[in-house]
């Protein structure tokens, strides 16, 4: 009887994993820095989808500032992905009777 429950739990875990993979592919976050000077989009797998830079930022010629803004926007997007995935995983684990 105990083996059946373990097998059922493993099956549920596999389904949850597949659901999480789909969620990661479908999750898109957007983050910006410099008051919108740089905006990036990233998916739940932390793949950078797009980078938009305000043309005015390029005109200033301050490459170091622009690099910092891109870095900040990418890091913020990654943080948002982590939050979204943690929330999703927390819900899935509680469905299995587990806690983070």
C-alpha cells in the first residue's frame, strides 16, 4: 500500500515538473532602469528576449552609464523571474503536501 502512494506521489511530481517547465516558457517579465532608459524582457528560463534602449541615452555618449543601466535592468528581470518561479513552485509543492 505504501509503494502505491509513493508511485502516485512520483507521478504527481512528474506532472508538476512538466507544468513548471511550461510555466517557465510562458512566463515573461519586463524590467527597466534609468527611469525607462533601458527596458528588457526575459522569460522564465532567464533567456533575454529583448533589450530596448532610449535613443537619447546613446546620444550622450556615456557608454559606462549605459552598460550599468543594461546590467541593472537584466538583474531586475532575473529577480522578477525568481520571484515568479518561487511563487509557482510554492503552490505546486503545497499541492503535493510539501512546503518550501
